[in-house]
C-alpha cells in the first residue's frame, strides 16, 4: 500500500503570490484615487445645488423660497476640500504619517456624509430665506420638500470614506511622491566625486584634478 505524498509548492509560488499582492495594491490605489476624486467633486457640486424648497407665508401672500446646500450647511463642502487635500497628501508622506492622513481622509468622508444627511431635514435655511423675504425676525414656511442633492452629497462623502479606508488598508504599499526625487538625488551625490576617475578617459582625470581629487582613488586632497 503506497501513501500519497502532499504536493509542495514550486519555486515560482512565492513570486506569483508577490505579483498577485502587488496587483491588488495597484488596483486599490486606482480605486482610491477614483473614489476620492469623484467623491469630493460630487460633494462640491451637490452643495451648490438647490436642496430644499418651500413656500414662505408673508403678510401680503405666499412666496416660493429655495435653499442651496451651501446655505443649509457648509460642512460637507469644507470637509470635501480637506479630504481632497488629504488624498493628495497620502502620497507625500510615509509610514505613520500616511496612516494619519488616511485616517483624516476617512473622517472627512464620514463627516461629509453625516452632515449632508442631517441637512436634508433642516428647515433653518428655508426659514431664513422666508425671513429675508418678509422682513420679519422669523419667517414661516410651509410645504417643505427636499430633493436628491443632499443624498448625492452623502454619497460623495461615502466615496471619500471608501478612499480613506483603502488608503488605511493598502497605503503602506503605495509609492510616495518624494521617493523618485530622493533616489535621483542620491545617485547624483554618488557621482564622480565619490568614485575614482577612469584612467582610460583623460577628460575624467582632468576633471578630478580640477576638483582637487586624487584621480586614482577618488579621494579629495589638496593640490600642491
């Protein structure tokens, strides 16, 4: 009776797993950028649209009044701008700083969504419009109705929240803006001054002598 030996993963298994992980991080990066940009744009656009409509009851009759999202509450648009800045800053910082910025992005999204939902039932802006129209200290409104724009702003906030959660989950694997510039600076600093000149290239020997270096060792020394 023979026993079957368990199959062992081949040498390519770790490489395939690493490639799959890198692809997942790239997909998360693309999704976070798309969700963050679209979410911020949605909140900002929705905040400029008419959220509520009502009829102001005036001494001389009735007058229709409207209130935009920015008049109802300025919180969603403000948080959308902060969230958009945080989305860009995710790629400008590293390690713990990236985690903090990603958490800020998530909080901005959640706050924008919550503020938009709360604003969908707020009568204060409509009453203020009625007050301005009537000249009274407090206006009276009837037939209050709200459209879809508060909920569109809330949806945009949820997109920002999703971008922040993706950054928290995958952000440590994403590239940073400054990485390429730092590597380029390091390669420049490790140029001819840090290495010996090629003795078969006379122009490099002359350049090394002009810098006060020993062209055979690359060390800096005083010329006689």
